[in-house]
C-alpha cells in the first residue's frame, strides 16, 4: 500500500489510497508506516477514499496507534465515510484515539 504523506507543522497527514483497507494490504502498510512513525509524533489518517475496512485494517490502525502512544505521540483519523465511521463506532475507536470530521479539525487539534 503506497500512501502519500503530507507534513503540516508537526503533523504527518497520511492519505490512504484506494477504496479499501483490508488484510492483503496490512503487511505492506505496516512496513511503509515504520519511517512515518519513527519521524513523527502526530499522525492523522485521511480516510476520505476508504469505503471498506476489514478487521485486519482496523488492527493495523490500532497497532500504529500503540506504536505512537509508546513514544508519547498521538494518532487521529479524519474524513471517514459514514459506513467506515459506523465500524469505528462499533469497535470503540473514538474512545481510543481522536476522530475528526475534517482535515482542518485534525490539524488544528494537533497544532
């Protein structure tokens, strides 16, 4: 999974490509996230393109959150479509890390 990373101040905004984030993509995602986690303490995932997320994709996001938390960092999600937000709500994601409606909200929160 080749995602684009945009830096804005101290925040790394990760633009998730494609319409899904599922098991077949997790290994490459985890590998590509290593330098992002090493170089940043605030990471926000822009999920505006994602329409489907399976349990392995959710697990990869949780793993990223754990790694950032270990270094006193923060992770947020933004721009999730309604069906993806429903999955996050069911899994309790809003209690674990920040969920924002827009990129601007996320950037302002971590500025």
